[in-house]
């Protein structure tokens, strides 16, 4: 069974950058599109970005365009999310998850949002705190 482990979170000042990593343990990432979500305190989990198995198809939620960059290295069994120009409102727990549809990233093309139910094998999350 695919297990995902996130890392890279921490305390960052506003305007700073972070690189989050999602690593597959015990199995390969090759067959799964992988997405990043986040959940801020008191808020629902929201999808940020998804990358296909090959890395050639990348989708971003509307609110994640511009400051978030997803990439993957299947040889290293990892997917990364780089966040720039961090804002206090980026404070959240960040999670990666695998698409239940295998290689595909499913996004609502009208609203540009991801559904949590289209993903499974959630990692435990890594906390990002943006504060001066």
C-alpha cells in the first residue's frame, strides 16, 4: 500500500519561501498522480496542485496559481511543492495524497478546485507557519 510522508514545513517569515517534499515509502509513485492540499486552522482542507505520473500534466487550483510550483522525481519517489512569497494566510498543515484515479489529476474545470474524495493515501502532514 502506498504510504506518503511529507516534510519541509516550519516557521517562515512573510515573503519567504519553502520547499515541501512528499516521499513514498515502501512503494513506488510511478502509477499515481499526486496532489498537495492544505488545511488551515478552523478551515476545510483545500487542494492546491496535482501532477500526473509523467509530470507532463500539472493542474493548479485557481487560488494557487502563481506562487505554488509542483514537481516530481519518480526515481527519488518524491513530489515537491515550492511556495514563494509566503503570507500569514498560508499558515496551515500541508498534505500530499495520491489520486484514486491512478495517473490522472481530476479537477473541477469550472471552479478550478480539487475534491478530497478524489485522493487517498494521505500523509500525516507538515505544518507551515508564516509569521514575523
